[in-house]
C-alpha cells in the first residue's frame, strides 16, 4: 500500500512529496531516482537503527546503483550536539561530498534533526531526504523542515528551517519499535487531534488499542492524517512567524521538563503528554475550556500508557527552564492553549501567570 502526500502551497520551490506505505523501503531506489538523487549518498543513522535495518538499506541502495557512505551516531537526545555535528562535517568533507549530493537521514527525530542541520549548513546547503524510523519522526519531525541541535540551556536552540527533498515512510519499520517508543510518537498524534482535528481525536479515543497493537491500516491512517495536518500548517507559516506555533501545544512545559531532566528519564513524547495536560488545565484556569476538554485529553493520554503527572520540580525551576524557550517575545511567552477539542488559541502570557498557576497545582 502506497500513499502520496504533497507538501505544497506557500513553500513553492521547496515543496516535496511524502511517501507513506508498507514495505516501500524495498523500493527506495526508485523513490530516490524520482527525486533526482545522484549515485553518491551519505546515510546518517544511529547504532540501533543500523543494527536493525542498515544492512538491508545498504544492499537495496547498492542494488539500485547507489554508492552510500554510512555515518553512525550514538542513540539518544545527547547526540544532538556540536560534538556530533562537527563529526558529520568532518566526514562529509573527508568523503568529498558536493552540493549536488544528498544526505539521507535514516532514523528517528534526533537523527533527522542533526542530519538535516548538517545538510542545511554544509557548503551552505546540500540536498537531504528524510527516511524516518519512529512514529514520532513519521508524524512530526520528518515533516516541516525544522532542523537543529540542543544547547545546555534548552532544546533546539541552534538550528535552521531547511526542507527535505522528500520523505519516505515505511510503516513496516515500526514493527521493530519498543512499545514505549511507539507510545512516544503517539503523543504527537494526540496533539494534532486535540488542537486541530476533533475527528482525529475521536478516532484515537475509539482505536488507541488497535493503533498501539500496530495495526497497519490504522497506523497508515494516523500517519497520513498527521502529515496532512502538519503540511497544512507549514504551508500557511513555514518559518513559525505566527500560526505554526500552534504545533507547540504541550511543548513549553514539555521542553522545560526535558531540560530539567537533562534529556534523561523521559522521552520527548512523554514530556509533551504531561505538557498537554498542563496546557489544558491552564486553558481551563483562563476560562478557555471546561472540565470535559481537560478530562478527555488526560484520559486519552493515560489510556495510551503515557504520563500525565507533572514531575516534582519547583515552580521556580520550571519558569527558569521556560525562559530559554524559543517562543519568548518581549520577556513574555507565546503559549498554546485549547478550547473544545479540535480548537486552538495562542496567547502571550506573562510568566507570572504561569508561575502562579504552577504554584497552585504543585501544592495539590
């Protein structure tokens, strides 16, 4: 089964196709040729992904006449660093990659982010293609052109908007994910439904067991729907000048949690799940939604095996972590809030509002 989702609109020359299906990694040579990829390619991947799928990808590429150079990075969020970015530059230079060559990001969100940023900045920009291997990367980080690395002060503080030439999503690869990693990506799907698509949210409420049991038809549906939602948002606001910020629902507190844990203990989707519950609760506090909205978001998150309880840091620690957020404007933060399911609003809030609410709920 193959589905083609086009990311077009305001992106103009930066438009690209998203190919979604089962077993399509076996046809990767044809996709790459259609995308104008030359014989020399750099495949950036992680140790775990390489152990599971590297030999298969390499044999497919060589059988189709490509000459791949594989660069392996460690697993984990700590890989998104200047240290490993410098390693990629060194290898690209050593192997004499040219601007017309292609970098293939073969992995989860960490690999897509750092490989994309290397591609965006090496020789002032070389072509790159996303081949995501996690549900989180399928539905979120592989689409939309956000690339970057972390800084000790906060997540994704160094980066660039740089669109890939194409995205190839083989749902069969998800069979090798752990249950925890699958749920990690499911959190981002919940986000799309909670703020932009009530129908998707209803589908998730009814079918979360089937999806997390890896039913292929269900997985393809939620991946396709998520990619279309994100495509629509990116087409309206590619570089997050305004509307694209809605995709950060749950991310302000979520990123703060990741920073406070030093990117350990919790995965990204788990932190975002907690952030979504917090954002819904704050929305209710501000009179934007009622108890039902908060309860539905919390229930779906908990039913999916994702965390909802805010970790026991102090309100001061959370505020200090959030002050490094990319969404700071004039010492205030643009916060993503919700009304009823499927609707979203952006509000610029003074940190004192968030601080007071954190003090209130952390008491209980």
